[in-house]
C-alpha cells in the first residue's frame, strides 16, 4: 500500500513504531528500552545478519537458498525493529534524518565526480 497525501501506509515507519511501542508497553519493557540498550541490541542483530553472508561469494550472497533468505529477512526485521525503537526513544524522525543524510551525501559525492568509484569522501578532495 502506497502513501498518498495524508493517508498512512500500513507498512509505514509510523505504523511500525506505534505497533512496537504498544508491544513494549503492554509487556512493561520500555524500562529496558534505553537508547544504549537498543543500540547494543541493534549491533548484535547486525552481527547475526553478517554471519549469514560470511564466506559467501558476491554471487552467492545474491542467490540465497529459500530458508537462508527467510533467516536473513528475520535478522533484517530485528535490526529495523531496534532502530525504530531507538529512534522513538530519542524522538528522531528516521525518514527526515534519512532524507537529510541523502542530501548531505549528494553534496559529498557528486555523481559526475564519483561514478563507479567507491572511495571515501575525503579521498576525492583535490
């Protein structure tokens, strides 16, 4: 379902945030959901995601068997969940922050200057 005007997609970050907040509140878990704890949980889940790709070739990483693909999807879901919860606790709008970061990256990495080159921004400076 797409976002149109003021209508909210059922898959929006706002909807996910509301559901996750209600889930935590109904279990009295907000006391454990500090930015520190959530960011630590997020990095642990990111490490679990990386384990699925360790030792795979580039091509193998694109062609995961069905079961492995589902496991990767669940690790990504965990990462997204902890990221959304951490942002909620810090009152950060992830969509606004992401758009701001994209604008910064567009300035740091002009397409005509960096096309096909994956160096860090400082390495492009003359």
